[in-house]
C-alpha cells in the first residue's frame, strides 16, 4: 500500500492551506458572528481554481482527481466549516450533476462559470416533509407540451448555496408522473421561483442556506437533466460522492480540534504547570489523534476507490459515518479542554462545536449511513 500523496497533491494542499490561513482565518469569527456570506472570498476561491478541480479543462476545470478535491475541502474545513461546505456543495452538489448527467449543451451553458467560481449552483432534494425519506418528494413538474415547458410547484428545504448573489441555478427533483421522479434545472431569478429568507442556524453561519418555493414556475423542457424518471437514482449517485466529501470536511474539523487542543494544553498553566501533563487532558488529545487518523484513512480510502473506478458506496457510508461522529466528539473534547474559554465565541473551538453537529445530518444522517452499510453487508434491512 502507498499512503503518500503525489508531489503535486502535497504542493496543492500547501497552496490551499496558505490561502485558508491568510484569507479566511482572520475573518472567520466575524463572518460567523454577523452571519455573512463572503462573496469576495468565494470568488477568490474560484480564482484559485477550487471549484473546477474535478472537471475537464474544456469546461474550465483542471482535470484533477477526487482525492485532490477532498484535500481542498479538508484544508478549508480545518479553518472554517462554512467555507468548506460552500466548496463541497458548489462542486459536488451544484456542478457535478450538470457534468455527470447533463447534455453537452447544458454543460457548455452552465459549467464554465461554475468551474471558474464566478457562479454557484445548488442541489434541491430535501423537502419540508421529505428529508431522509427522499422518495417522498412532493414537488411536481407538469409538462406543458404546447409551450414546451415544465411547470413546477412545490418546496425544498435546507438548500446550500441557493440564495447567494452569485447563485445561477438550482437543480431540483420533482415528480413528473406517477411513480416518476426527474431532475430539472431551474435558473436563478425564474418567475415563480422564490428563495425564502435565510435560516437561523446553530452553526455554519457564513454558509448560505434557504428554503425554496415554486409556484407555477416555468422552465424550458430542455432543462430536464438526464433521463426523465431517473432523477432519484441520479441524486443518490451524487450523494455517494458527497458523503466522501463531507467526511473530508469532518476530517478537517477534527484535525483543527486536535491542533488547537495540543497548543492550549501546552500553554495553559494550572496547579503549577501546563495542563497537558495531566492524563485527563493528555488522554483526550491521544484519543483525538487516533480518531483523526482513522477518519482520514477511511475518507481517503473511499476517495481512492472512487478515483480507481471501484465500487465505493459502502466505503463512502463508512467514511461519512465515522468521520462525522469523530468530528462531533473532537469538538466536545476540545471544548472541555479549553474549559470556560471553550464556551466563549471568540475561541475557535466554540464555533467548531456549533458547526459540527450538522455533519452527522447533512447528505444522509448517521442512521442512514448505518442503513446503507447494513444493506451492503447483505442484511435484510427493511
């Protein structure tokens, strides 16, 4: 086995880390406090080439592998989870469906701006009454053959990157017939497409998240993405990749907790010396280091499988399950190590603690991951 990254990947990791530390770290607390989505910083991420990483050069991408994308997400997540999820959702949930299932015309129309990071796209699967049970989609799209259009009515919930000043489209799932779910591209600003006010969230305060509403929203029939009736299967395939990417985001968070905890345990003095000399603190750091190592190995093995064309559904679920739960544990332990300072907003671990919980929920809850793993093991899960 070879656990080494290529020299190009190592150099790229350093570029992203330097960018995150210089352009994101000084502002992350203020963005979190003021619930600001930093458009200029996101555009700078685009100029760095982050949004085009896994896509071909013909669309403005760099043709990198999936592992390289995960490295970028991990490094951003190490500094600010909001910027990490902005990249993860923009690439994996926004642009990837267009590239994977779109026609060449759709790719040429939408991908150049998405790859360049000049625009963002969103992924509209979850609904107010259809979260983990995504098959319960109620949004409907009726074909108006005379006008050659789809007429969409319904609602979506918790949609990342859906209401920014640079959002260009949302790809949604909708019922297009009895027992039939299809994917449809809805451009931003289309009449009948309403972006609701941003949610008040526990964490990810600098990430853009809205509910969406569609009332008599008309889009061209050509905006159907992929085959009619295949929308649900398409989005499930997209989620497999997204789960590995979320795992990478969680690895970045757990790594950050470890680094901050080690630094604090060495500099904070109590009872005549640094608190890191006490087993109660040292063992927390040791356990955190083991969790980070395990999470990273699971995540990058899943990414490696995907890059090599191997089946990776189970590996993705395992990586997502373990890494996100490890991140939540790491934030709790880091906050405990920091004591009272861990409860103050100016301390990064406080923001990490609030940001962590959603990792166990978004793109498939921990319970759903266990269900996927059980099925992959051949168990008769109902």
